[in-house]
C-alpha cells in the first residue's frame, strides 16, 4: 500500500497546481490506464464504474484507491499520469540509439527556448520537461507527437505530450546524480513553480490549433445536430468521416 499512498500524495501535489492527473493501476500486463483517462468519450458498452477521468480535484484523487479496487477486480493504484492540458510536456527519449537530450539542446539553441524549471527524470534515463504556454495559446489544442519536426528539422527522441498526451508522474524527489534506474524522479523544481514559457513560434510549429471562431464558422451552415457531432470530432483533434457543407 506504500506505493499507492505515495502515488496519491504526489498526484495531489500536481493537481493542486492545476495539472490534470489520473491513476494507473496494477495488472498482470503491468500498469494500466483506466477507461476515460484522457477525458475522452467512452463507448456506451463500457461499464460506467470503470471510467476514471483525469482531474484536478483532490477529493476525486483521494477516492482513487477504492474506485480502482472496486472497478478493476481489486487492483491497486501503482502510479499516476499527468496530461499535457494547459501546458506543454516534452518527453526526451535517451535509449535505442536516440539521444533526445542532445537533440533538445539543439532545439533550445536554435529557437532560444529557456531552460525548463520543472524536470522529471524517467525510469529509462530520459526526461520530462514541463513548459507553460504563452497566454494567447491558453485555449488552444496542442497535439501529441513523436520526434517533432520544426522548421524542416527533425529532432529524434524529442516527443511532445499535448492535450490528450501523458507522461508518468514522479514518485520520488532527488538530485539528478542520485537518481535510480527504474524510477520516475522529480529532479528540478516543484509542481507550483512558475514554468518557463515556450516561445509562440514553437507552439505554432507543434500544431497548436485554435478551437474558437474558425471552427465554429466551418460548421455553421450545417444542420444543428450534424454541426454538434462534427464539432465534437474536431475538438478531439480528429478528422470527421464526412465534412458538412
């Protein structure tokens, strides 16, 4: 139960500062995500009790252990995920021939990106870097993508976790030098620290898409029910099967 309580306490620390978090539970295949974790729509045939959406509500987080045990055959909360909603999370992959850390340094130099103030070292030796979005991009959608390409240059091992993307949250705090392989460790900053701001040009290059007036106008000529359905699909970042006139 120790890991479960550690996960709950760390998740609450992130949630209190506005990060959306969700539980990950134990299974024979390793840790799993519950249905609805990305705050997405879930098929009607899914047991509603199994839906656990990412949240910033501390009271919901405190109820995770009992909810997971009840819905997932006695499973335990073993860790938690953090969504990229409202921020931008870079996931640097340093394995299998990739050196995401070195590639990100190239990206920082080329585009004058400030050093991150909140850093987690992942279990395989990579890093999760948390950045703030510029104010004018607060209500935009950032895509999740692997090995990003910016300005015609591809940065291998530099992945982005956007609004429906996630990273595993830290379960310990330590200096980078004392990090232990296999653990997710908070090695710089605290969840409440002011995040370094990502330059606007990078946010645009990462595929930020506004869901305000332009998309409302796109479907304005459709029938009401058809319009609502298409808007739901577009807001999930997907392409509708049929685009209304």
